[in-house]
C-alpha cells in the first residue's frame, strides 16, 4: 500500500485513536485480516467471524510488526476504533485508489470471472505495473484488500466483482470506481439466491451503470442479456464474441488435439493467431474479453495474440491438468461449478480424451452437486448427466447425495447402461472406485461446487501417481 500516516487513515475512516503514541507513524505495508500475515509496516483489520474474533489476535499482529489495528473496540495496542471495520476498509480503499489515479478494470459474470481476470492481468502486466484480485477474493472484504495492494507505480487495477444479490456490485463499484467494466455472461450460477436469470442480469448490469461517460463497457455480444446492457450505460460500448458484428471477435475456433483452444483474433486494428495453453473452448470467450481490455489500453494486436498464447492458469483448481507418471491425466476443476461451467468442462474432457484414444484411454467425469440452483436444481443436474452420455464420456461417477443421484438418473435416462454411470456416497468412495479402475491413458475430470470438497478426490489420485502427494500442474 502507499505510505499513509495513522492520522491520515484516521481521517479517512473516521476512526478514534486508542493507545496510539504517535499518529505520525506510517503504514507502509499491506492491510491484512489474518494476524499471521502481519508484517512490519502493515495494518491489521480485526473482523469478528463465526469461528474467531480478530480482536483477540490484535496484540499478536502488532508484535509481528503491524503499526496499528483497525477495530471496533480498544484492544490494548495501537488501534483506530471505528463503528464498522468492513465499511472503514472500503473507505480506505476508495481513498487510496483516488489518490493513485490508477485505471480500474472491473469484471463480473456468472462464469469465467477468475479465469478472465487472470488473463487480463497477464496481458496488462506487459504494458505497465498491474495489481489484480488473487484467486476469487471478489466480495466486500476481498475487493478492498486487493485495491490496497496498489502502490505508487501501479497503473492498472484489475478487480473481479461477485454478487449474491441486487445492489452488491453497486456497492463494490462505489469502493473502487471502474473506468473499464467487463460483463462476461448471465448464466445460472446462484440462480436460487437471485430468483431468476432476469434478476441476475439486473445485478450484473450494475457494473456498466457505474461507468463514467469517458469509460468503456465491454459486453459479450453472444449473450443477449449482456448485449442488452448497452442501454444501461453512459460509457462507450465495445463488444466481444463470435458474432459477426462483435468489435473483438474470434474466427476459425477449434480445439487442438489435446483440448486447447485456437482461433484467429480480429480487432479493429488487425488480426492475430492464438493457440492457448488453457484447456477448453469456453476460454475463447474469456480470451476475447481480455483482448478487448488490452486493446482499449493501447496494446497492439500482435502482442495481445502472443500474450494470450503464452498465458497460464494463475488460480488453483480451475482446469488444472496433470499427467501422472503412469499415464493417467487428472483434470482438477473442483473449485466451483454451475451448469455453464459443467458443460464447458465436459466438452473439454471429451476433447482431451480424443487425443488419448489411440492409447486406449477413457474419459471419466467425477461430478458432484452444483449448489444454489434453487428450483432449477433437479432439471440442471439431470441435464448435465444427459450431456455426459451425449458427449460419449466413458464413465460418469456422481458423488454425493440427492443432486448426485439426479446426475446419475439423467445419464441413465439418456441411455447409460451397465457401469457407464455410477452413484457413490462421498469423495472417499469415489477414490476407492477410481483406484481400482483407472488405467494408463485415462483422463479424469473432477468438478463440483466448492462446498462438496471434490478437490480431495483429485489430491488423492495425484498422490497415488507420485507417492508423495505433490505434483507440478501443466
């Protein structure tokens, strides 16, 4: 974070100093919410959570080097006492961003936010110093923490914005007002919480409503709900997609023999060929969104194409592909799941399996619950099970309770027979089954909502392949 005195921070957040001997003391390090991450010059924000109260760790944070604590009560060490730590953190983030004058790029969508954010970050770091959201820290706490990582030379701040309801993105854009806003798609993720796709579109569109007249709204031309958001913004609109009318578009889209997307990138300033290192055709749309951002910030098309071709996955458990020494390939996509991302992952699995057919390999889809689908849950799980059969996935392993049973039922009703699909109770049962069945050349996709914990299946299978539980993903 840029250097600020405790007096300056107190003024910004409306805090009352407590046990502070010197208000001129400077905060020069990061703002942290975990006392174990406190470092010399840092500021510790004490949150009271369900399992622990950060106020109880204030002294530890200061002993480790924190200059002071942002707290709701005196804690016996230097502190700025505020009514609401979350609001204070947001106010501090806004003040820092305004002082820096950095260009804020904000992204939202039902699927692909984190992957697209990682692509944008890798492109923009080639242009100027860039800070971006680590992982999926895209809420009222994670977003200001990311913004507060910006330093004096930061030129681009790339922020992922999530929403659990109407008004959430509006609040986030108030903390870090964006100049460039990207809306990727309106899908079924969290539809149970929102109440319907129209409500999701309303919430996601709050991003473009927040853009200034000299800003840029980057919208997916292939998604009608997103395309319609053009009427909700004062900013200039740039579209991306495979639609012929898109400003930034992809032509000749295809998958390589190992499941990696390739296409010709078309922009108003020229064309370039892209072959990505990521897996799955769904990354084409993500790449186009990233290309649109980079183009708006002055990056030449040939450099954009090269950067997209060299970009890696930066976040854990998102199509992490690892081949074991015995020839079994594990695709760990267990971070989260919704109907759109499930369909994309299954298609990527089939494409990857096609490259291994000559080796006698089979494709395994180890799938679990897609959470927060509300009344759509039965229909969506049934549809994913049916799609696995239509795509000719060799083996479907549905893991868990009722929703997993619906996955398996969909596969059965679509024509699965024998042991082509099976329902098991939990992750350990899935591991036991796979250990007895896998053979060289097989490709295993592991995917479910984060709450299911299917990353344990991937971890166990990878440990089997190394004997040590540690692997290098490629």
